[in-house]
C-alpha cells in the first residue's frame, strides 16, 4: 500500500467545482463564534460539493485570515452568503421548498441513522452556537430536527465535527445507491 501523491488525487479546479452538480444541501451556521469551526465547515462543504453555506448572526465571513487557516481555500469554491436573522433565513428557505432541519437534541428529534432522504428534495441543515446550540425560536420554525446519537458522558460535539458527521451521512443517503 502506497500513500497517494497530491497530483494523483484528481482535484477539481475552482472553475470545475463551480460548474459541478451540487449535493442538495445548504448548511446554515447561526452565531458560530469560532473562526476555525467556520473554516472547517467550509472544508467539509467543499469535500462533498455542498450547494452553499448561509452564515447568520455573529458568524464571521470570508475573507478572514483565521477562517482561511482551516478552510484552506474552500471559501473560494463553496458559495456562501451572510444574513443577520436566522428566522428570516429559515422562512425564506421554506418558501423555496427546502426542508429545514435543526441539528439539535430536542423532543421528537429523529436520530441521524433513522432519517430518510427523498430524491429531488433540497435540505437545509441548521447548526447553532457552540455553547447554546440552535436557538429555540429557530428550532420551532424548522420542519424537523435531527439528533446525532451519543453514548458517552458529554452528549455534546464540536459544531465542525457535527457538521462533518451529518453531511457525510446525508451525502451517502442522497447519492447511493444510484
């Protein structure tokens, strides 16, 4: 077994990325404090050809040196926009027939492994603040909630880790089997 060289990885150019068909997922980040978390989510979004990221509230926006440290250029490929009000964002996404899902621990949440995707459906995944999670008002406005099951003592994951887990799971469900 031999580790692949960078030249063997079949990386897309920025132009190829922008022209590629996207995974019908929108990531909504609300009041994320850590610029490293924001950059990590951009990198995950790039890896799985996510349609776009919507940054809300106090969430910082590119260009930013601290975001760039973890995004490593993904802010140049992944479409993004910023809005102040998460509730307006959710309402607008719903008007566009996008299914809005808070990633949060709530009553009646669907465990990630039990969530079923539908072909031709676009999904928006709402991730909240590192300390307080998704705001209750946003949870109430979403179409549903997905919970990542956790068995340890903490029952709390870093937002960038949560995004990676949920995006990978939904990416698989939306793309395989074809």
